[in-house]
């Protein structure tokens, strides 16, 4: 099983809880990913807003199952899935993907949280879960890049609750103590870079104060042996069919399914559960 990680990067993931891979997807592939989302009317119709404490908005779309369109092929590519299987120590499946769109001068902040702070309550017994964030645009301090606390995944799961605005975040008291102990890293990224990170890594992002938008897509995975014991709006174990890395270029911009049909079948956004996505 090939993996993107060198021995040093594998050790860094265990130590720090994250690894940045420059150029995970090349310029042509990223252009295809951007075009796919910008040209798909059903995905645009599926966008929903999440406000921060100041009322600023991050726009999002979430889907459960990767299909044969550009985004699905990216999530199923061997460069992503083989690396995830190395990180999680065995077979993985696609838990969900999401777009996070911070528009120029308008995009909101996202408070400190761990992904497993949510997924634990979805019936996932163990933190055998991880994500890769792919930058569709340049991601900088000015436009609200991801911030992570290096090594914070070693602290384990932190309780989460409803915060001012429309977000669920980590216990503020525990976060303050973690900020005293762990280094804050601003994960600035170029289009196509990929940040692989542990589900217990504490992370957040500032609002977009720049004239440039900041769009990212996040592919989330669960270990097959960590099949949730609760039925939830994100899926249980579903076998994942890997594709060669060349499949993205071969697909072109057009989805193999009709564009709207993919999101009608796979969009996961029950209104009563959107706070926890």
C-alpha cells in the first residue's frame, strides 16, 4: 500500500497530529475541482450558512458518499485513501466531505473544536478518524486559514457545547489551558496543498478580513473497524472503491452522474443536525 508520508512525516503525524503535503493536487486538478463546484447549480442550492459569535457567516455544503464526479474521485484517489489507511492502521471508508467557503471580507470565524468532539456522539467508539483539508484558494492568516494546536490530539477528547452564534465548540476553559501548553500553528496553504490531521487535533479559523475568498474542501474518513453503533445522518461502514490518481484528470469537469443528481442523493444536511456537522 503506497502512502504519501515519508518515515519522517509519519512520525510528525504521530507527534503533532497533522502533516501538510504541498501540491497534493496539481494546478489543473484544482482548477477542475473549483469549476465543478462553481458550475453545479444543485450544490450551490445546497449551501447553508453557519454564523459565528459576531454574526459573520461561513457557507458550507456537506455530502456523505463520494461518487464518480471530480470531488468523489479526489476523495477516492489512492494518494488520499492509501495515506489515510497508513494513518489509521487499516481499511477506511468515506465518512463525509464538506465545502467550507469564507467569502471575501464576509466569511466568519470558526471556534476551537475537535472533529471527534462531534463524531463521538455519532456512535464512533474510537478516535480512529482523520481528515484532509484541500485548499481550493490561497489560504492565509488574512483570509482565515486553519489554526491548529500542535500535539493537542494527545490530550484526548474534550467536551463540546453550544457557543454564542450557531456553532458547537470545545469547552472554553479547557481550550484556554491548552493554549498555554500547545503551540498554535497557522496552516497557510497554496491551492492544491493538503493538510492531513487527526480527529482529536484542536483547530479553529479566523474570519476573512481580506478581499480574497477562502474556499476549502475537507474529506473525512473513519476506520472500517470503527463502524458507528448508532444510526446517524453520516454513514456507517460503506466499502470504498479506490481510483488511480489519474482518474481526476480523466473525468473532466462534468460529473459522471448528472450534476444535480449527485447532490440530491448524497447531500447530508438534516436541519435539526446542522450544528454538529
